[in-house]
C-alpha cells in the first residue's frame, strides 16, 4: 500500500501550503504518493478495464487520465478516503464516455478479449489438470458471456472489492437492485459444477 | 437494507437478502433474523454455498486475465504529474492576487491598497509567462524523449500509421519506433519544393512525427516564442518563429505516454503541412540487445532534451557491462534485496531506482553508481520510499485461529505466539525479497538471451545468480524449518497429509530463471496462507477458503517450493 506523506490530505494546513513557498516539495511528495498508488494498482485497474471492454492501449490512456485526475483532485485540497474506489469510479465514468464517443458496446466474445484471457492458473505443469482447468474456464466464460451487461459490470466491481452499496451509488440504483442482479448471476455461475 | 416480513410471505429470505447477509451489508434487525434462519435452514445454506461458488468462479475468471506490462512506468507518470502541476499550478503572483480577493477581514486593507498594483502584477505575469511556457515546452519535449526511451527499455515497439497532408496531397506512412523502419518507396508526389520545406522544418518522411526532429527545428530557430495548450487530443506545443518560409510549427503529444500524435508547419503564403497519427499500437520487439543498435531512424536533437545526444558512441556491450557492474555493486552491499532496485536502460544510459533502507545505504548506492560510467539514477533526488517487499506492520494473531491456537499451546502464551509470528513475518519478507531479486535477474537475463552473451558476461551473471540462489536456499530452509513443525502439527490434527504426487509430475530439473520465477509467488502464497491461518475467521466472505483448504494449499505449495529450490539444471554453468 502506497503510504501517503505524513499527515497528507488530512490536515488543512498542508493543503494551504500548496500555494506557498513549500509548493515544489509538496508537489514532489504528492507526485511520489500518486506514483506509488499507480505502481500498486496499475495491474488490477488495467485488468479491470480490459475486462470491462477496453483495449490495452485505451485502458493505459484511461488509467493515466485517472491518476492525473486523482493528482489534481488531491492537489486542490480535496479528500479521498479510498483512492482505489475513487479511481474505479472515475475510470468507470471515463470508460462510459469513451464508449459513447466511439458508439461502441462491450462484447465478451470479441477476438482480442479471447486472446487476453489466459489459461486458468494451475500449480505445476500437470497437463491433465491444465486441460480440466481450461474446460472449466471455457464453461465459466460462456456463462459469463450470457450475463446481462449490467450484471457483468456489477460483478466486475464486486470482484474488485467494492461493496454492493458503493456499486449502487455508482450506478445510481438501489442496493436491492444490485444485490438481486448480482445474486442471480452468482447463482448461475455457482450452478455450473452441478450441471456437469 | 431491511426487507420486512419476508418470513411471512415465502418462509425463506429472498436470494438478494442472502447475498447481503454473506457480504455483511444488511442493516437494522435483518442481520440477526437472516443469520438465525440460515443457520437453521439447509436449503438457504445450499443457496449461500452456491452464491459463494459463483463469486469465487467469477473472481478466478478475472484473475486468469493476464494484463500486458505497463507502457510507461510510475516514474514516467510521476514526471507527467509534476509537469502537469507546473502547468496547472498558479503562478505565485496569481496566487497572491487570489488570496487578496478572498476578502478575509485581515486582508481587506491589503486588497484595497493592492488594487493599484494589480495592473503591474498582471503585466509581470504576462511578461514572465512567456519564458515559463518555453520552459514547459522544453520539459514536454524531454518527457516525450523519456517516454520513447522507456518503451525501448521495455523492448516495446511503437507502431504508428501517420498521414501527411499538404493541400490536396496526402501521403501515408507506417513508422516503427524501436525497430528499423523498412525502407519505403520514394514518393513521387513529393517534389523538390516540398522536400525543401520538409528539410527546413526538420521533417523526415520516414518518421514525420519524431519529437526529436521538432526539438531540433525549434532549437535551430534563434527567435521563437512557445505556447502550450491542452486540448481534447493532448498537449500542443506551438512555436512561432520569424523565419522567411516557416512562420509557425506545432507538435501535439498524447495525454498519456507523451506520444507525438500530430505536427503542423505553417508556411508563409502557402498551404500548411499537417501530419497526424491515423492509428497506433504497441507490440513486443526482439530482445533489447539487438534493438538498441537500430533504435532510431532519425538523428537526435542536440539541445532541449534532457539526455545527451544519441550517437555519442556508447555501444551496447558497454551498456551491458555497466548494467552488470551496477547489479554487482548492488549485490555486494545487499541492496539488490533490501533496496529492491529497478534497473532499466535507454539507448545510452543505464537507469536505476532504489528504495534504500537508511541514509547510509542511500549514500553507498549513490557512491557506487557514481563510479560506474553510463549509469544514472532516475529522478531528481533520492528519497525514502516504501519498499514494496517490506513486511506489513505486525498484528496480533487471533487466538481462535488454527495457527494462533496451536502456537499458544506450543509456546505457552499469547505474547510468545505473537513474537513467533512477527519473527516468521520478517523471515518471510526477507526470503520473498530475495526470491523477487532473483526472479528479476532471471527475467532480465532469460535462458535464450544468455546464449547470445559473451562468455565472460555469462560467467558474471551466473556468479551473481548463484550467490543470490544460495542465499535464497539457505534463508528459505531456515524459514521453512521454523514454520513447518507447527504447520505439520495442525495438519496432523486435521488429518491432512502433504501429497508428494504433485511434485512427481515435474520434470527432472529447471533452469534457475524458471525456478526463481516460480519460487517467488510460492513464497508469497505461503505467507498469505500463514496470514489467513493466524488471522480471524474468514467464514461468511464469498471468497473464503476453509482452514483445511488453506492448510492443504500450504503443504502443497511447500512441496513445490522445496522442489524448485533444490532442482536446478546444470547449476549455473555457462548457458
């Protein structure tokens, strides 16, 4: 976890000092802090955006933009309790803007996405285990492909560690809506083993 | 969330309430009511299990997606953030004026008396603004160069399709930064007149969006004024000059990665030349060693850029030796493990960034780096940064946890159990750092690339790896010796046995690079398992594993780890 500079963002005096003579030092600290967050969260945010339908270069652009916004947000003296949730919210909005701009819709079965989905992790080069894992992964992916786009987005954010309440706020719906939608999807995925 | 009367309607809570119950997000009296019902209802328990399986499958699916390596690292981002701050931060004079306008009681007088001087201050801002923009433009061009170098250092190739437009003339070209662009057919539509103008503007048709060419043109114009504007596309540097033919030139860099995406040249009395990126992608290239010699197809600018000019005569082999010197220097002071250095190369410099443990180590690293030619510390100054491999602050174990319980019985007190777990965490962090350092070395010098090295360099890499591997073997053995007795005891109580069948399927041996790549995540897995076994119960969380599953995983991972630490092929002979 990237550690914020001592007292950073909790003390109004720190914010005020941004406009004073200490500015270069504070900028440097804030940039170091945000860069630390980037190192920590880059991989998972990139994966989240790719799973949300962005291409890798698009996702890189969005992540850079997201961190730049975080930097400006913190630099203007505003508080962020949970940078990761904050970034996920901002990236979610940026991604929607991007999709609207290009009039594009997310599809799980697009070829480049298929290429990015690696084989299910297995411990040891056991060929049989890998085949079983691949089959299981194919089943799971097929079932995920059948989910409604909203359901899929809810689950993605849930898998990123967001609470159902936070997801509901992000999509401006009730917690019950998110909970019902997620529960149905989870039951579908949970049943997969029973059918085989 | 509190849905009343669900019992009256259906007898079971609806599935969304079960999910909220599992997530711990029920409020009001619902948690008790749903919890009591679930504990007594086999049907609802089965539904909860199904929900947990569903989310763990989805999470596993997400985890299976391998993401590409970052195009530009945290350092590049940091430079970009600072550059953005330089641009967006108000000038101190403007900040002072803003303060005056706040009308705080003590400042009213200052505001009233300062009105007269505002005009003067505004004039100063205008007067000082121009050089500031110029500095910022230079900084942006330097960033573009650094971003390009960063890609090269990661053995990436930036493939761009660019379009040049001048009146009705349109030319399209494919450019590959980081790989020699194949010679493209001479375009017959480029007449001598246009070619002269392109030459004047330092535009190479084989790479018309090269930031270095723009920098060279800008530096060649004695009298120029810069303006930097942020647009939806990116950041545009516009340079006005007082030349006879060219009146203005501009370069647009993308908002991320500082990639040049557009360039234009305004000509006196003629249609402008406009160049824009049509599409781009980034692909992996051949190994770094072979790329550096053919990295750029156009000459580097000699001014305005942060690093010395290319073609200064630093050969790949010199850089290779410098990098190895640096790695050996880090190793000799133990900093390759404790300071988690990151080392990468541009065309003519070996860069590094480290997380020194203390000022003494920081100075030792600086001294060592200063003694090696072509080595440069990335960033403007050393500062204390959190080491990514440092252990997290210690926490008390949970007495109800399997490991905490066993340790308390074995050691006699909760304090002794806490002390033991602290020592285990420290050992674990150290061996993970060792494995990470070895893994990093293995990734930098993979088996195939090693074959292309001269024998003396191969021997040096092998010696370095051998030393690191020996330390890892020794320290891991100590760590496992401390952990294993208590782990085995709990496993015995729960009748879980370590299976040797898994490792039976492994080949006879693996290269040290492969073993290092597998040992590091295995050590992290074991540390995570220990943390789960000594922490509070995870029951109720969808992704929670049972104690038996965690134990079985630990024992299995331990078997693999022991195998990888003792089964290295052709131990450190020249590849």
